[in-house]
C-alpha cells in the first residue's frame, strides 16, 4: 500500500489517495488533504462538514448520501462544492478519513 509523509506523520493510502483505515485519521491527515485539494484555509463550515461525515460514518458504517449531508449541514450542494472543490465524495470524505464512497456522495 502506498504511503505519504506530511509534517512528520506517515499515512498509508489506497490507490485513490484515501487513508487506509478510518482509525488512522488525525488532524495531520486533514492538513495533508487540505494541501492536496488546494484549499487555502479551513473554516468552521469545513469543520462542520468533516464532523458530520465522521459522526454519520461512526453510526452507520457508510458515508451519507449528498442530500443527507446537505440537509444536516443546511448547506446547498453548490456551497459544499465551494468548500470542497473536488466534491463531497472525493474531497470531504477523504478529508474526514472515510473510505472512498461507493455511491452518490
């Protein structure tokens, strides 16, 4: 499995760049993905989306559908794409440490 190093931490990743195991998530991972995704600064809205994704995943074992993410955060899909330019699945789920979504996220 490929690995990346960032700020003294090493992360094992899959072929799509998602962290290998949800339990290996850390703030260092968030900072790494932020850089890879080209996001300048994380604000409270970014952190709300990340926290919601992690909470949903812990309860359900899967990433939420986009409409659920939008409903819970009260953010329109367009705004989620403004926060995470590569989208809720590739950017937000990756940053939250979730496995690559198989469905519509």
